[in-house]
């Protein structure tokens, strides 16, 4: 069984403070992963206060690119440092984590279609490692470099690796309705468009609305849940909101 798990930027960082890891929430997530010890696990993490802060500084998004190599490096370097911190914590907890940097392997073509070759990631899984990918900048034909979000990576990984389970762990218990209650199931974006807003803090990839759109496009059941339900998800149980496209 292959599981793709995204740890949102709000889980791994303090999104209100530039380049600050949320030690408590990240530590709890790492502990849950280590305790579950799932086979064939791929982890993706968001940019939080590392990636989004630097991308906004340079006015780079998933659609607006830059050909300034120093800007590309600054955004990527922030994400690499966050990735290093997460991989180090996973390793310290006994999880055989290894980094995979999208900038080095992924690309957008002139039509903005995203491609993520998965040979290295699949081989890591076969060898018992836990690949850890992250939102990043990637070369974009005709546009220099643009942002790829963690949600887009989740979609590519789930499809390319034929994942059995997909989960997005955020700091909310699921997708919330107008009364702040968890929506049990979503099958169409139109059903929830009126209650989905953007992130409260800087997020160049679109907040919860973008997450739901990406998962609906996946065409397979996925879960959006809070850190408290991470252990349940990794155990194979239902968690948070189930999204079925």
C-alpha cells in the first residue's frame, strides 16, 4: 500500500512569522509518523512561512514567473532549509527519510503543464526509504521559473505512484462549512465554493480552495484533517473531510 501524506505549511511552520518552524506541531506530526511506521510512505510538506514569504517577496507564483536566478535560488534555498529541518527530525525519530527537491527534477512546459519524473521517488520507496518532497520553484518553459505547490505535488505523486491513500494534514480538522463544522464529504467544488476562502496569512498557492480543487482533480478519495487525526489516517481509518472527485 502506497500512502501520500502532505503536512501543510501551517503544520510545519509558524505562518505568521517568516522562516520559523513550529516545533510543537511538527514534533507531534513526526511522532505520529514514527509511531505508525507505515510502509511505502511519501511525505510532502508545504512552504508555510519559508516558501510563501520568499515567493511573495519576489512576486513569483504558480502563474507569474521570474528569470532572476538569485530570486529562484532564494526561494528554493528557503524551502531546502525547511526540508532539511523536517528530514532531520524524521531521521532522529527513526523514520528513514530522504529529501527530494522538485527544482532538480520537475518542469512546467510552455502550456504550464507540470511534469514530475518519479523514477527516483519510486526507487526510494522500493528500497524502504521515505521520500520527502516540498513545494518549490521549478523551471517553466518561456517563463523562467514558477511555483509548484505541495498540493500539485500530491496530485502528481498519487497518480504516478498509484497511491492507495492520500491525506492532507492542516491545522484545521477538515474543510469547514459556514458554521465552522467539518464537511464530511465533498464531491464537487461548486457544492462548497461559497464557504471556501483564502488563507489568513500569505499563501501564494491559494489556501484551502486550491487544496480542494487539486484533490477533486485527483479522481480518488482523499482526506483533509487536523494534526490530531494524523495517527488515525496513518492507521487506515477515516479522518476529517473525505474528498471524492
